[in-house]
């Protein structure tokens, strides 16, 4: 390294330290890209699963898959906004091209995906983002993991009913447009996760 370049580097580091600028959260940017790919794939997948449920006459699952798809779309949008803050502007949504089965099979697959995001993927991403001081990422990952918990619960119940041959009457699902939190049949006056008023929730019926 020549001395001019060396001095420039030292000056840049000194400026960063003086202004409190934090280092680029490299792992978190990679995690945001992975999470964006996961959420856009889930959106595409659940939209295809909803079409199967409708064909099978399972309108409960039809509403549930569309509500979860809506929530995953909000998560993808939130992740993308944080990526843009970090200067990443070229991410493209992913499409699901895997197997589409019966509604019972699709519910089992959806439950598996949500459980992985809830128990492993997002908790690890949140921990890494905290270590890297990327608090915007902590928030978008926390919004997502909270909604995935609800999705896993709804998918699990629907799967048990499908296996038992029980038909669930269709109900409306409500989705918070800010954090994606998902409610069945009714919702509190404001989102317990992000305080968005119920009047702004998307109703899927
Ligand atoms: Fe989900
Ligand atoms: Fe919310």
C-alpha cells in the first residue's frame, strides 16, 4: 500500500470512529437477502396452495393460505426497505417452482416452513443483527417471526382437521399491513405487535 493510500485509509477510519458510523452489517445484509427470497417464495407458494384449496372446496384453507401470503408479502416489503437503507437495491422476488400437492400435503409443507422460520431462521437472524447493531433489521425480522408463529398455529390446526376429515367453516383472516401479524375471525382494536389500528387491517375472506 503506498503512503498516500495508507494515510487516506487511516483518515477514513478516524472519521468513521469520530462520527460514530458503524461498520456495514455484512452478515445481516446477507440474511435480509435470504429472508426476502424466503418470504417472496412463500408468497408465491401459498398463492398456488390457495388455488388448490379453492378447487378442493376447502374455503377455510383458501382464506388461510391467502392471508398468510398477504403477510409474507408485507414481510418481503419490509425486508426490502431495510436492504435499500443499506444500499442494496437490486433484489428481485423469487417464484416457487416446487411440488404442489393436495391441501393436506400443502398444509404439512407450510407448517414445516413456518416452524423452521419461527424456531431457527429468524431467531438466528435476530441474534446476528443485534450483534452487528443493525436495529432496523432486528425490527423487520421480529415483525416476521411474530406472524410466523400465528401462521404455524393456524396451519397446524388446519392440518389436524384435514387429517381427521373435519371440514372447517370458512372464516375471515385479518392481516396487519405494517408487521403482517395475522388474526383469525376478529382482531384487537390495534395490533399488539406494532400498534397499527384495526381499521387499517387487510381482511381476507
Ligand atoms: Fe408465514
Ligand atoms: Fe402489526
